[in-house]
C-alpha cells in the first residue's frame, strides 16, 4: 500500500511530470512492441498513453482520494499556513497550504498541498478546503503519511456546510409562509421541511435552536387544527 500511495501521490501532486512520463512511456512502449512484434498494431499504445496522461490531469486527485478513503488510516490535521500563488483555476487564485497531520499513533507529520492537488472525499465537482487553524479528519497510509485525503463530511467545516445546504428548504418555506401566513399549503410545506431537517440534524444542532423550530411547528399544527 505504501508504494501505491507513493505513486498516487506523485500522479496527483505533480501533474506536469506525470503527464510527460505517462505520455512518453506509452509512446516508447508502443514503439518497442511494434518493432518487437513487427507490426504497427501496438502503436495504439501511444494514443492510449496520450489519453491516460490527459485524464490524469483531471482525475489524479480523485483516484488518490478514493484509494486513501478505502485503504487509509484515520487521523486528524490542521492547516497552519495558506498563501495564494500566481496561478489561477477558474479565474480564482490557486492556494498553497502547509499542514500538520496527527497520526493514529500520536505522531506529528508535516505535509503540504495546493488547490489543484488536494484530495477530498467524497468526490465532488468542488474543491472544499478546511479553514486555517481548524481541525479536520483525514486518511493516510502509514509509512507515507504526507499523502492525505481530507474527509470533508466527517469534518466540522463539512458538517456545517451540509447543515447549511439542508437548511435552505426550511428558509424557503419560511419565506413563503411569511408572505401568506394562513396559506395551508405553505404551512404544510414549512412543517414538512422543518421535520425533515430536524430528523437529519437534530443531534448536531444547538438544543435551543431545535426547541425553537419544534415550537414553531407545534404552533402551526395547532393553528391548522383550529381552522
């Protein structure tokens, strides 16, 4: 696992060098096999090398994250420094990060990554980096600890993001109800949205917030019964 983790680390953290190695490796292998087997059929390996090299640029970190999530050991980490670079991604600056990993056996290991090379899990079409100074959950392979996958949904910043996303239907239903407080459809939609939200996040919310939401739902239920 250490060797595989090292290879995936190289592929995800050094995309340019990986591109060249995969490309020329495929070309070289295709040429050698074509000469050895006295045919041009093996030349298709050159095209395969080009396609694989291009694919690695976009999927290297995804593959690394999936591997580490499946076979890695759980630990925690903290970003200790973040700084923008001159490079950009989708018109936004690429950031460099320095972090410290606390391994399962209590050791501290320094590692670094940037916006492009960050391996986050679950795999999404978004790069979700933890805030500086906040502890987050990771997985790594013992023996090559600097290759780390960030477990977004198991970290506090990821949980807060999920709660904010799941709160959106509640806020939309609340806004509708504010426009027409006696509309039975809006009342039912708000009650349903709050109930779904509480069923999913009750244990993660502040008890006072849970009580406030539940009280509002109960008041609406009484109001509906009166009508």
